[in-house]
């Protein structure tokens, strides 16, 4: 378990992270979302001990990282955004290099190598030069290096940046598999990828935590509206305008008439569902409904609402 308490980081007069607090539980895959410059990478570097906080602390199993940095780093596997690979090495040589840094040698290394090669799907490239591997495999190699010491925590900074759709699916599948055994914290600004991979989402904006929960919880709690597009036949324009008075939860955003067909664009609060009332009203007015499509508020809407209003600072 990781516990973040009042964590802050200042760069001269710029406060990059502003007294944030949250907890991460074992067996969770948590997405850390934020616009460029929101404070994501700065926070991850403090959690891993690569940056010293200006104030506050990080606790792993109740041990703080300031006093127990090396011990905690031995429990963390970290894949930075810019994956630092030595391209002239063979894959097994690169993994051996990382293992030796952590004093993993001999039979212990062979056991660890076999495990990470299997888990990361590197069997076909383990004797290949790193520079001759695809970008997808390079990310796998970076993950394997982060896992060579069998950490119980994985911290991944933008793990799918620059990958093609097939490679993204492969890395997503791998992260979900790893999340069954480890606590995984991954940062990204790719909303669809976060939503498809994680159990829980934390959103940071201008150094502040502005949301924390599952995507369903965050969307349900957000103050946003759903959109409803309806196609009608035999509808009178006056009756359409009167519908707002009869069903006050509905707002008409647009109306397009084409011969005997009317296309309506409606909006309503997420905590209400006026479709039954609209259908009942349509029956009373002898309208024919040929189409009714709901567009729910999504994670992108929520993210934009929380972060677009402000100018982000540089990480």
C-alpha cells in the first residue's frame, strides 16, 4: 500500500505539486491523469524517490520514503516516460545489467530472467539487439527491466506513448495481467487507454487532485448533461416548443425540419431520464418517433471540464 500525505514540490517560485494526498491499495491498477504540465511526472518521481518533496511524504507499508528511500525503491519498478534503453546491448544483456545493479546474479538472475521474459512476452527477441526491436518490444523490455527484481509496485509513466494501436492493445493486456499481482500506477494523457485499463482514476490539474474514483463514479458525480437526438414525423412546431413546459428537465438545443421529418437535439441532466415522458408526450401528439439516440457524458467531457479552464504549469 502507498499513502501520499500533503505532498508538495516547488521549483523556485513555481509550485508544481500542491499538498496532495491519496492512497493506493495492493492489487489496484490506478490511472494518473492530467494534461501536459499538470504535475503527473513530478508526482511519480517523488513517489519513486527520484525527487525529494519540498514538503509532505510518501509512505509504503507505513515506511516513509525520506528515511527509507533505498528500501522502498527496492519494492518499486519504475518505467519512465523516456524509456532509457542501451540499444547496442542484446535484450538479455540489458536485463542482466539491470539485475546486477540490484545485486541479482547467478542462479537468482537466471530465475528472474526466465520469469520476466515469459511475463513480458520477450521469448522471440531475448537474444536480439535492443536497437533492432520494434517500439512495442522496447516498451516490453523497459517493463521487464522494471520487473527484474520482482517489485510489488509498478509505476509506469506514459507506457503507451508512440505505440501503434496493436502495440497499445498488447501493452494494455500485459499491464492488466501484471495488475493481478502488483499495485500498478500508470500515468497517461490518453483517456481511452486509461479507461480501458485501470480500476480507478486520479486526475491532477495544476498540481491539485481534482478527481478520484472509478470512471463510472466520476462521470455519475460530475455536473454534466446528456444529449438526446430524436427524429420525429408528423410533429407540429408549436407542440415541440411546448414540450419544454410539459417536461421541464428537457432543453431543446436545436431543431431541423426536412419535409415531414423533424430532427431534434435535446439536453437533460445526468440525474434524470426524460425518455419515457418524451415518448408519452409523442403518443399524445400522435408523433412518430423513428430515432432516439442518447449520448452520455464521458470521461473526456469530465477531463475537459476539470482541466480546460486553467493554464497548466510545466512539470
